[in-house]
């Protein structure tokens, strides 16, 4: 996985159904995000009107004129075949999680493992956390620590542009650090 050439970065948002991938990309994209949302027929898994069938796409141009291409995966397992297609050439991954979900810890491991087990630049954003309750973030960090994985984990409301930009900025810093290490090696 490498940053694409000419100061362009492809980054991928992933995570379970309803975590907010489509919302996050729409919140920060410079142009109207491309969406492939369709009517959600799996209300048992997540009670919302629409769900992504193929991908989300948006882009932002940074002050230094580099372009960040923002892709989002579908959350439903039946569209999992899209994951490797979307991951191809991605410089890093943002995993979004629903902090209220009873399977939060399993979701963390599932997505971290499916997208490189912490070996690719990765940031975790967790939404719907009770105010001032950091215990869930600590539980997530401990679950990764037990496996020797250390990743930045943030409380993030994907409806808030600044929260999403913090995730993207952090990921870009990790990508840059990774590139510097590769050049030194
Ligand atoms: N109340 C509340 N709503 C949130 C929060 N974060 C996300 N949402 C809402 O949760 C929904 C997430 O929907 P999507 O953005 O479609 O989620 P997705 O991850 O793209 O879902 P799939 O494409 O189906 O996998 C949106 O309606 C958001 O407004 C939060 O912290 N609090
Ligand atoms: Mg979506």
C-alpha cells in the first residue's frame, strides 16, 4: 500500500454498517460526494433508511495543494468483495466504529484485521460515546495493546467536519512518518 504519485493520497474509510462512513466523507469533501446509497432492507442490522452498495467518493485539496481522495467501503458483509478493490493503492485507512454497539470490541478487531492488522497507517474514530466517558476508548486501546498493536483512537462525531478532519490529518501524519521510515530503510 503506497500513497499514489504526484502529491495525491488515497485514503479509505471503513467500519460496520451505520458507523458513519458516508456521513464522514460528505462532511469534508470539497465537492458533493459521490454516493451509491440504496434503500436499506436490512433494518435488523442497522435501522436507517439508506445503505452503501458499492462505495463513497469525495476529495479534499490541502493548503499545500496535495489532493486527498476519500473512498468509503460498504458496511454490509454481502458487499465485502468491494473491500480489496477499494483498498488497492490506499495510503492509509480510517476505521469508524459505533461506540454504542454491543459488539464494539469485536468490530474493532474485525476491521483492523481485515485492513492490515495495524501494519498500514490506520486511525480509529469512535462515535456515539457518552459524554466524558473515556472508558470505552481505553477498552479499545487495551484490546489492541494485548495484540501488540498501537493505533490512534479518537472520539469522533462524523457529522462534525472538524472531527473528521482531525482523523484525516492524523492519518496523513502517520502516512508521512511511514514514508520517511521506508526511505531510511
Ligand atoms: N446521534 C448520532 N448520530 C450519528 C453519530 N454519528 C453518526 N450518526 C448518524 O448515523 C448515521 C450513519 O449513517 P451512514 O453515514 O450512512 O453510515 P455508513 O457507515 O455509511 O453506513 P453503511 O453504508 O450502511 O455501512 C447518519 O444518520 C449519521 O447522522 C453520532 O455520534 N450521534
Ligand atoms: Mg455508507
